[in-house]
C-alpha cells in the first residue's frame, strides 16, 4: 500500500507543469567582445530561468540571467533577476554591471532585448559619462 501511494505521489510530481522556460544544462547564451577603455572584454550573457505571470499591466516575465565579463585585468561574474513587461513575447530589460574587478572604475549599463528565452544586448554605455561601447 505504501509503495502504491509513493508511486502515485511521484507520478503526480513528475507530471506537474514546469514554470521555468530556460532550464537544463545548456542555457541560452549570447557572447560577444566589447572594447572598453582600450581593453578587449569578453562578455557572455545567459538566461538560466524564466517565470511568466499575468498581471494587471499585462504579461510579465521574471528573467534570471548570468553575466560574465573577462579581460586581461580580471573578471566579473554575477546573476541578476529582472522583471520584464512583455509586448507579445518580447521585452526589454537593463542591468548595471560594476567593472572595478576588471580594473575599470566605471559601470556598464546594458540594455537587453528578451526574445524566445534569450537576451541579446541592444546597447551598452559606460557610466558615468554615457560613453557608448555597443
């Protein structure tokens, strides 16, 4: 009797809907090289989780991404979670990445386009000063 209940419980758990879109081993990533103050910076942005919900304002996606930047003087790795108001299946989000670990006394302000479970940098500015690097 106990095995039947356990098997039924496991079957119910395994059949439950998954709320995240981007899961598993291979996260949807976008990589590119940016030149910041004369330094080549390899940037990698990966979506590691997406949860969608309907609100009074419309459909919102809570997007969790990893941001990895590396250069000759160091690296930055961080995780950020942002809420994105979707228009259809697309939306925009932004994040500020401190560049001090790379030997750069500025912050990188990146605006991303979220589409089909991935983020692609649309623009990037060094702040303060609003110096475009993408």
